[in-house]
């Protein structure tokens, strides 16, 4: 079977004999690289031509890397935009009821909550803990002034500064941060500025923990049985 590019073969071979790269020929004649490789495999380039091609590659490599980096950045922006739009579409279909809030808190508690005889949950992201406080106040009528807090910090962190940071982020009083612990394993290592440790919220009612644990177990069991 004759290749659809066969009429261009003489021109392609001529360019190759002149020392042009396969990429150059592909770009200018529109012939696939795989086809060119077969046509040109027996053409021997001179040492001078090989050196010229190598130098051209070295010159074009940084440009190619910049172009590739730009393409990857653009693709990342596109993927982020798609993910954001998909998330917004999901949110449009959700009515934020008390039941939804309970289930959301339960699933968060599954991953981040203490399962001992104490209702507590920890995180390094203030947004997550603001959500927890909002649900405790909305669904469980917890007086946020009764919440006790603890901080797990690295050795080089200032506890007073971190208390003020978390109190401000969560809308709580500094005096509510009664427990501070330091990770001795971090001694001698510098902590980056944005990291303010892990904050733990303690709620006195064990009944909340019991409900959350039962709720996430029931929900997980129900979902896991959907496909059976």
C-alpha cells in the first residue's frame, strides 16, 4: 500500500540529506515522524551535520522546556476550573438541612475525632474547626464559651502567639486554650510561618460523640450495601 505522503518522499529525503532534523521535516511537510524514520533510516549524516543538529537541539531545549511548562500550567488551571465548576454544581443540588450538617460532622468525626470517652476533634485548618463549632452551636445548642481547646505545637513555636492566632480564627477567648503540648521530635527544625500547629476542640458532652459514631457507621454500612 502506497503511503499518502509518498509524493513528498523525494523532498523529505533531500531535506534529510541536507542535514535537516526529522522534526524540521515533519513540521514543514506534514509527514508523520514514524514514516520519516523509515524513509531516512539509511541516510548517513556527516559529522558536521550531526554536530549542527546537536547544537540546534541544545539551543531549542530550553525553549521547549519553557513551552512545556507553560502548557502544563495552563492545563492545571483548566483542571482546577473544571473541578471548581463541578463542586459548585453539586452544591446547587444540596439543601443544607440540620440532617446534612449532622452527617457532614459525623463523617468529619470519623476521620478526625477522638473515639475515647471524650468528644473532641482536631485539625490544623481553622476553616474545618469553624465548621465544627457552627454545627455544634446550630444542631446541638452548645455554648461555645464552654468549649475547651488544646494546641499541639512544634518546639520552635510560640504558644502565646499561637493561642492568639487560633482564638482569633475561631472566635473564641484566649483563656479557652488551656492545654499546650510540644512535639519533641521537631527540636532543631524550623517551622514554616503558615503552620500554627494542630488545634483540638473539646466538648464535654459524650452524647454528641455517641450519636456521631452511630451515624457514620450507619451511613457507611448503608452506602456499602448499595452495590450488593
